[in-house]
């Protein structure tokens, strides 16, 4: 899997700002769909095979793009939520739909390059936000779990001392 670089102050949507969903709930407060071991990198979604699958509405190209997630067949729920909440997708273009591990969208031929660039940027930003949310939270969860285990180990040591002191 590919490691993501730490975010830099750039034009990424939402970067550096609190992230809220369309109901004004802070995103990232729910438990992630998966926990990664400390030595494993986060899932990175890449755009895979792309193809024109038909003509829609007379003059629109219907495009399908496979999403590739190394080791996974589909992005998890948090990645999908971040993808859907992206606010900087050009309003003149049709929003891509996520359907069974693929992105689908309709676009006029003259807007195809602009749509492709916007979708690549959206996936890139989603990957960055996903990494920014999960890495710190997973590190904090690991610290909490370590402290909990230390506390349990100490209680066991104390109980063993009490037991050893009995005749």
C-alpha cells in the first residue's frame, strides 16, 4: 500500500478546517470500520480502468471508472462518507455515483478532461482526509489501549501479591 504524505497548506477542500457532514455533525467521531496494525499503512484508493460504456441523454458520454483499493475490494464507509462530503466538485459537472466498486458519471465530450481532473482531485483529497482523520485517532486509541492494559496488569500484580501473602 502507498503511504500518504502529511498534508501541506494547499488548496485541498476542507484541509485544516473542522469537517462536518450535511447534518452539521463532526465527521470522524464514529469508530472506524477497521483498525490497522501499527506497521500497516492506510488504505489508499486509486482510480483504475476507465471506459465509456454508452451514450446517455443523446449527447452525454456515460463513463465508468473502477476504484482500486489494494487488498480490499471496496472502500470502507468512512472513505465513502468523506468522498460524498467533498464540497469543491464543480457544480457544472454531474456528481459521480459510487456503484459496486466503480464510479459512474455522465459528461459532455467537451467537459471530459475537466471532469476527469475533478474526479482525480476528489479521490486525492478524500485519501488525504481519510489519512488525516484515521492516523491520529488510531494512535490515540493505541495509547488508550496500552494504558488500559497497563492498568489491568497492575491490578493483576496487586491481586497476586495479596494471594501470595495469604497462608
